[in-house]
């Protein structure tokens, strides 16, 4: 049984009660997490506020060294963290599973440590000198979802630390355990109070809502659903908090007539099914040109049907279960509806427990629920088109705009299509391949602001312009 306490002001803090965290692959209790009270949350914010006084005054070199030490801690404890993620999230250890997630967390931590925000001289002449300074904000609240618990926490916490802020982390009630351990490890190399964590079951208290409205929190970085993101934005208004909101997506892929179906099948599959489809920037609908439609469908199914599905701790498994019952029910509802409208090429039914067979359903169209709604699970709808302009219009006919992709052999032509897609990131002949040196964020209803690279780092600062 995995069990951790809160970490507040560098100390382990016990709570009055704990809640069970289930292993989605087995249905058994994987561990217990602290059910923090509002007093615990107040202590965490107060501790971060107090630590900000000295952390924000540290030299750039000191903060960089501390971030590198955090990256090293993740690397040293990679296997333990991966095992905890697999136990609570359900994803396999192998493939693009929990070991891969920890590798990503370590890479992002190391890269973010190397970034910096030096003073920029805007003018220096006989009319005067103007300097642009980047100043830390104060206490940052990080609220995370259940799909990539450790990697997303690292995406939130490291740029905050690097720029001189202090943090209170609030993970999803579905996957709190690996983040509790991550924050313990960070506290082995950081001053007390710089990173604190509160966890709860969202029943006793809504810690996320309280943090989003807290007067001593200067910024909220939130990754999760559009509906909750909108609530965070509303709560943040009164105290004019800075916000980064990474919300849901309904990413489209467009396969052009000159694509090579066999060559793209593997990329299409992983673009859609990474983390069992439970990925914000996964490909969630696929538009394929009529001239190669059947071939693309056949190649995709031929690749997909050989992917081993199993409990996360099975070293041979490549895809695992859906993480929770609510998400499972949503996927099942969308697939049941799609079966009455389209043609099932693969799967289409539930397995045992929270397992759902990887599903591909052809001959759907915009207006069908599996195309219009974010399924966030292992079910891909395929839509036939004859005119590229029509496919672009259908892809853009969505309130979301996180990612998109175009598949074809003429790269210039593919880029012309890519530029017409309404989304924050667009890939050619791949999908969802984010990297720490490239800004990532959504347009339209998919969010506000970006993460990663200099542009993401800047979001943890206020500008002060100094006129000398
Ligand atoms: P969710 O919105 O249900 O929960 C996210 C977090 O918000 C959890 O920690 C939850 O406890 C907390 N929360 C609940 N109510 C709150 C409130 N009123 N105020 C503040 N916080 C509150 O999302 P989820 O189900 O955990 O994650 C799935 C969703 O996240 C999907 O829509 C997916 O597309 C999106 N997502 C987006 C990205 C991205 O980078 N764009 C990445 C991963 C997931």
C-alpha cells in the first residue's frame, strides 16, 4: 500500500483523514492520500508566501542550480515514480507509458533549468536608457489532471521556480500519489516552503476552487477540462490573478490525397492512441481523402490490432485501461452512439473492468457525437472527404483549438493546409509531438497562454519597465 503525507513548509504534515486511490487496471486500492482541510491549504499558501521573500531574492545561478538538482532527483528516483504512476493512473510501465512520462519530466526539468530571462535593454542612447525586467509574481497555484500526473506537475512547477516564484501544488484526486512523492523529493533539494502540496478527494473540500480564489495566490496554472478551466478563470477575476489555462482539445488530423497510407499508419495510431487516447493533444478525429480512404482505414486497423493491452504492471502491455469510471462511461456512450451511425472497423466494445478495446469507427461526420465531443479515450472516428477546403472547414468547426495535423508527401502543400487550421500547434506527418523548446497552448476554447520555452517561462513573471 502506497501512502504519503502532505509536504508543507518542508515538513511532512498529517491530515485528519485519508482517501483511497484505486488501481484502474485491477480495481484494487493502490494507496491512500491525505484529505487536506482548508486549514492545511491555508498553511500551504502561508508557507509559500513566506518562502517567496527569500526565494525571489536568490541569484539566477542559485535558482538554476536548484532546478538542476530537482531534475537530478527525478532521474535518481525514476523507477519508483514510474511504478507509482502505473499503480494509480493505470498506464503501462513500457511503451509511451509511465517510464516514458518520467523520462519526459526529467527532460523538461533539465531544459527549463537552462532557460533564463535576462534584463532586456530596449533603448540606450543620449535620450536615456530603458530596461525591461522580468519579476516573479509570488505564490503560484498548480492544479493538475490525472492523465500525466508527474509530467504536467513538472511543466507547472519548474518554470515557476526558475523565475523565483513559490508553489502550492494540487493534483487530481484520481492520481495524487506520484505527485506527493515528487514534491517530497523536490523538498530534499529546495529550501522549506518553496514547493508545497495539498491533496483531497474533491468531496470534503474543493481545494482547487479555494486556491483559484485565494487572495495570496498570484497566479494559477491549470491543466484540465474546459468546464473547470472556465470556473478557474471566473474565480481568478476578483484578485486579477495571472492565468495559464491548458484545457481540452478535439484535435483533427487531415490526410491529403498524396499521403502514403502504409507509411503513416503507425504515426496516425500513436497520434490518436497515446496514453489510451487520454491526452489533451491526441488526434481525436481523422479526415481522410476519398481516393485513399479504404487503404488508410485498412493500414491503420492492421497496425492497431497488434497492440497489446493489459494491466500497467505487465511489462508486455503497451496500452492500459481507461483511468476512471466517469471517463469510461463517456467513451462507452460515444462509441455506442457512433456504432449506430458509422462502421466499426476495430473494437467497439468494453473489456473487463475499466478496459475498453481500442476502437476505430469509419464513415462518421461532423454532427456525430464521437466527432464533435472530446472522447479522451481509445476511440477514433474517421470521416471521408472529397475536397481539401471542405476538410479544413470541418476540422475548424469546433469550439476547441489545441492541436492539429496534416499528412501528405508534398511538405509545402501540407504546410499550406496546416497554416489554415485553427489550433495552437500543428504537426506534419505526426501528431502531438510536443517538445520543451517550443511553446504549446490552445486557441479558442482550449485555453489561455502557453507553456514551455521562453514564451512559457515569461508567463510566470510580470514586466517592470525601468526608465533611467
Ligand atoms: P478536471 O477539470 O476534471 O480536473 C482538473 C483539476 O481541477 C483536478 O485537480 C480537479 O481536482 C481540479 N478542480 C475540480 N474542480 C475545480 C474547481 N472548481 N476549481 C479549480 N480546480 C478544480 O480535468 P480532468 O478530468 O482531470 O482532466 C481531463 C481534461 O483535461 C480533458 O478535457 C483534457 O483534454 C484536459 N487536459 C488538457 C491538457 C492540456 O495541456 N491542454 C493536458 C491534459 C489534460
